[in-house]
C-alpha cells in the first residue's frame, strides 16, 4: 500500500509570538528542500533573519538554496493587496524571484 503524498503547500496561521514556530517551520522547510521542493518564506525582516538562522542550524546551506532558486525568503510586501494576503501575488512574486 502506498503512503499518501505529503501536501505540496503549507500555510501556518497562528496567534501570539511568531518566533515560537521557527523550529517547526525550519524542520518542514528542511524536509521539503531535501525532497526537491521549492520553498517561499515571507515575513518581517526580523523573522526572515531568524528563519535563516534556524535553517542554518538545521543543516540547510541557505546561501546555496537561495542561489539555486529553491528557497525564496523575503520581507517585501508584494504578496499583499490592500493589506491582505493575495495568493496570485504571492505566486507571481515567487516566479519573479526564483533565480535572482
């Protein structure tokens, strides 16, 4: 019997301090990168810096993954329309920034 495929997209909606989720998010990103998936992480400048540190601590070569285009991390707000998350804008941002 085959195992069910893992979801291709993950979204975390949370309350409270976002930094308490960095360990589990870094683990998911690490796993997905090792499965040759692309990962997009959008957050504040502080949270992006924190995620970079957590990924590095987990064994991810962050610089290499960004250079390959498999990891995009940004604090830009291009994915928001009138202050709300817009999936089409996020997808467009991902496509435009894949190999910068």
